[in-house]
């Protein structure tokens, strides 16, 4: 029976925190993301049908952060399977160019490459 994992699992929600761009207060963590939207995992439910000014801070090698700013509308918010957490779905209305680069980088980082897995 195979017991040794060859591909490391990554939980996206443990890495990228989402902030209110205007106040710089943390709102939650990125659960998943696409070109058109994202899911936010937070400790409080989000207001539905409201536009949010959001920011993801991408860590740089020198310890600083590169901001990725975008505006998104919350379409739904519901309790997560984990107690005291909420999942909220957003549609991205406006985003800087870096948002597209973020999506591509995450797709590449979390994609399955059979050649790497067999090594």
C-alpha cells in the first residue's frame, strides 16, 4: 500500500490574506480565486450586494509586500463547514493588471504536473 505522499498539499486559505483596501484591516483569507471572482473565508459574514475595495498583499523576497488591488461585489455569504467561519462569494468588478498575474501564478503554483510528480 502506498503511504508516502509525492505531491505536497497546499491550503490556499492559509497563505493569502485579504484586506479592506481603504482601512487596511484584514477581512479574511482567499479560499479560491478566478479571473471573474473569488471566495473569501472570514470569521464574520459579509454584507451581500455591497461593493468592497479589496487588497491582497503578495509577499516579496525582501520581506515587503506588493499590493494587488481590486473592487468586488459580494454575491452571497454563508456559514462554512468549520465552526465560526463564513464563506463569501465575490464577483470582481475592477482590478489592476497584477490581479491577472496573481491568478496565473496561483494556477501555475497549484496545478498538477505529472512530470514533476513522478520524480
